[in-house]
């Protein structure tokens, strides 16, 4: 369980209040416009069909301009220790923070030892189901989190995925190896260890955690939308582990 007061410094990956199960506006507009267009063709009303197409184009253009305007007005954020990044789920919010960060040249031992090309960055990510973000009617039901993707980006714009080799040789307790799609109930939390092999010349590494759903590219205010700035976690190793982890 996590103290709810620690969630006060959170930053939302999507500029939204509690959305619940609301349907995005672009889905509604596209659906209605498509039905009207098909109906017009079926009735052989070509003039009406042209007007529907023109109206749909105007709506799409206006939505696109609004999306770009929100993105251009966004600001990049780099979260420090103890700060939370929130993600909108179906009927609540999940929060994430970097609980621990260490660096090592090698992981494992003996035949299972792995040596980093530069340095292994071992990140402990904490997931928390913030109970303050649910309605009174929701209850204590289980939430199945959306898909999450974690990468590290350097100052030069180079991206680094997780190191599968480092993760396989990581000797960590099961309590810190819980997958990011583990179901939770309100107030629950767990920790997940991530491993990245970063070259020695990487500068200002930052962790980017996101939900890589294709639809997010079209959501106004979402950090994955076109030209929108990102929310990162600062990676500052507490210590350099000389030997194996």
C-alpha cells in the first residue's frame, strides 16, 4: 500500500480529467458522418453526399488543427525521485514512479553472467492504483492495465529498448519482477525491475514509459499524439556496482 499523499505530485500522460468510459469525440463524428454518407448514396442524393463529405472534411480538419495546437502548446517534463506519472485507464488512473535506480557493468555470475556494452541501468518501477481516481460506485473490482512500453532516450535523441540479456541474468526477488500488466485493485501497488544496456557516451538518459496504442496518436492532449512533448523520468544511479548484481 502506498501513502496517498505521495500522489499529489503526479503528472498525467494524457491531459484529461477522469474520463470514465467516454467515447472520444473523433470516433462519434467519424461514425455519424460515415452513416450519413452511406445513407445519402443509397438514396441517390449526390448533392447531399457531397455536403456530408465536405462537412466531414471540415470536422476532420478542425480536429487536426486543434490536435496540433494542443501539441505545440505542450511542454516536456522530466520527473524526479518520488514524482508520479499518471495514465488514464477505463475508469480510473494508474500512477508510476522510479523507486530505485542502479548501474552495473555485469549482472549474474558464472556461466549466466552478462557484461554490458556500456553500463546496465537497473530501474525499479513502482505501479500504484490511485484509489482517489475512482468513482464511489466503482467498488473494489480488479483492473487489468493497458499495454505499457518502456524505453530510455539519451540527450542526442538515441532510443534504447530493454536488455533481454540483462533481464535474464538479473538475480532479483520475485516481488520485484511483477509484470506491468499485473491486475490491481484500488490502493494496490507493485514493483517491476527493468534493465537497459546503455553505451558509455550516453548523456542525460531518461526513461519514457508510455501506452503504445495506435489510437493515442489521434487523441488530443495525449503525449503520443502528433508533435506532443513527452513526460520522462530522470535516471540518476544511486551507485555504480563494480561487480555482478
